[in-house]
């Protein structure tokens, strides 16, 4: 049965951090791995080998505690294509007899020569470096020469800085004695333990480890470390004191800014409240003035209605009685008076309508503009009869608004288009719409007499006319009504035109979801 690796005891985040740290290792590094379980062992060495293959390095794995099958299956589980790597000479898996005990006993100098030859061969065949890892449990078998193991580990610290190679020496913490593990730690500049890659504070340089005066030099190193540590701790204390002063100063500065900002916010809040109150007061005043003006307009218009009707009625009676006895000039005077009286009546009716528009409560509902436009066009058929009119009406959306008011908007705009195209043949009238941003825009376009664009802003004012009444009838209130209705719906009105090149009148309505 094939042996497989279990990583259940290694947390995912810990494994990720370890792999990331192993990825930062470089050529010339010499590490020892102190592990307690197979999972902990392979969590380090399998990613280590995988990274070497990915970086174009030749990888050498010396097995002993685990079988070659276990190592191969674990590599496959990590996504390594083992067979192709071995076939290409990128990966070599050997036993202790093929490496450490090749001569039947362990010889540190021969082993270092072996690594030298392997490194040179790897470089000569196009690999960037030699990456090695070896399971060291073979030393527990008591083979000849194993007592020189620490000499070998120390001498490797001469080898790696001078060659494009790196290695992890694997030691099972439960299998080796504390005394040996202590020397293992002392001879490795880097240590992997507990899922971490650590810089070794207890590393002993090879000159010191292999020298005859090791104890004396170790004492000097320890004393130097103590002195250096005291110096470092002193610097740290001074830095910490300086940092505390900076923090205090910065805290005081921030507190002052917070207080200043709080005062500014309080002042802004007070000014906003004062402004809101002023706006409310001014709004109330304006609303009262508007209501008063509307009431005045309504009253004046209503009260003027009866006298004008009396004038018109009695004038008609006079015309019936006196027309046979009047000369042509007098009859013209009578007709002019009658026409002016009727025009005054229309003005008063439109003023009343304009006044009521501000007092009328909006009744929002769905309005089918397609049906509404067709209905209005049918109503204008008698007026349009005998004229060559080409209507181009697009598919208009269903909108939300006051049906009667929106009907008045379209009646005014279509009526204007018919009125100001009387001198055109054929007549082109286009009604369309589009959606943009948060509103739907509608237009009524004609090929009529148009207007001077510099007067476009005056068109929607009360009693504003750009053409003489003798040429085109009307009171100049229709477009003012259009603007007032659209404003009450939350929309906009504007116009574009040129003299003798037609005009386009636009209005918009705010969109709500898929409708308007």
C-alpha cells in the first residue's frame, strides 16, 4: 500500500505563512528543520522542493526516515509532476547509501566534495543552482564516521557561501538527543521550527565551532552579545522615550485639532439651523405672497369677466341696430371694438386658467401619452383639414402625472405647431421622447416660422409674444401654462429654433423605476 502525507495537524494559515517564508530563501542558505511529526516535516520540505523545481534548480532529496514512495506521493499531492521531473534529471531521490554512506562510512570531506561535484554538474547542464534536503535519522544507526556529523554541518557553512547551492538538514526532535540537537542548532544560520523560518541567534561560526579554543571564543562571543544587547536595549529605551514624547506631542496636537474641529462643526451646525429657519421663514413668506397674488389675479380676472361680456353683448346689439345706418368707416370701428372685446375675454379666460393652475391639486396617475397624443390630434382634425400635414409620432412611454394638466401641455404645444406652420407646405410635425439620466425628455418639433434664438428664454413668460397678433392669434399665456405645469411635476422646459427654420419645444419629467 502506498504511503501518503496527512496535513490535518497543520493550520491552513500557518502552512501558507511557512510556504511564503520558504519562498524567500535564496541560494547560499543553510537551514536545519527541527520537526516532531511527519506532517510538520513535509509541510516544509515539499514546498521547498516544489519551489526549487519551479525556479529551474536541480533538486536532490536524500530519504531515510521515510521511504522514497512516501516522498514521491507527497510531492504528487502537492502538484509536482514527479515522473517527468525525474526523467528530465531535474529531481533526484536517493538513499543514505547513495549519498552519506557511499563509501560504506560517513566522511564529511568526501560528502562536501560530492556536493561540490553535484553543484558544478547542475550548473554545467543549465540549472541555476543545486537545492538539497536530507533526512538525518540515518546517523542514529551508529555507522562509522557519524561522530563527525557536526564537523560536516559546520564545514557546510564554508561551502554554501561560495557555491550556488542551498540545503535543509532534517532532524526529528523526538529521535535525537538534546545534546546533539544543541550542536545542530549551533551549526545552522537558519532554523525552521514550529511552522516558522527563523534567523538563528545561537549560531556559531564554523571557525569558532571547529577551532581548538572553542570555549574561549564562545565566551568572547557571548560577552560581545551581552554588551551589544545592552547597547541595543539602551538605544531602544532612548528611542522609546523619544517616541513617547512624540506621541504625547502628537496627541496634544490632535486633541487641539479635534476641539477646534468640534467648535467649527458646532458653528456650522448653528449657521445651518439659522439658515434653515431663514429659508423656512422666507419660503412661508413667498408661499403667502404667491397665494395672495393668485387670489388677486383670480379675483381681478373673475371680476373683469362680466363687464367685458356686457361690452361684447351690448356691442353686438348695437351692431344689429345701427349697422344699416352706419357708413363703412363706422362699421370698421364697431368691428375693431368687438374684436378687442373678444380678445380681452380670451385674455381674462387664460389668466383665470393660469391662476387656477397654481391652485389645482395634482392628481398623479398613469398617463398613456401615446393615446393622449392621438386623441389630441383627432380633436385638431377640423382645423387641420385641407392642409398637407405629415405627423411623425414616436412610441411614447406611460408616465406618472396629472392627466388633465399633461393634456393641457400637449394641447398647447401641438396647437402652436399647427398655428406657426400655416405658411408651410407640406407641414412636418414630429413628437418624440428619449430617456437620459434620471428624466424622460419629450419634444414637439415643427418646420414653421421659428423664432430668433436670443429670445428663447422669453417664450415661456406670461404675455410674451414674438409674432404680432395680426399675424398669429393668441394671448401669450399658453407656454407660461406649459412651464408652470411641468415645474409642478418636477420637470424642465426649454425651446430651440431659428427664424424660418422651425422650432422645437422640449419638456422633461423625472423618471421613477421603469416608468416616469
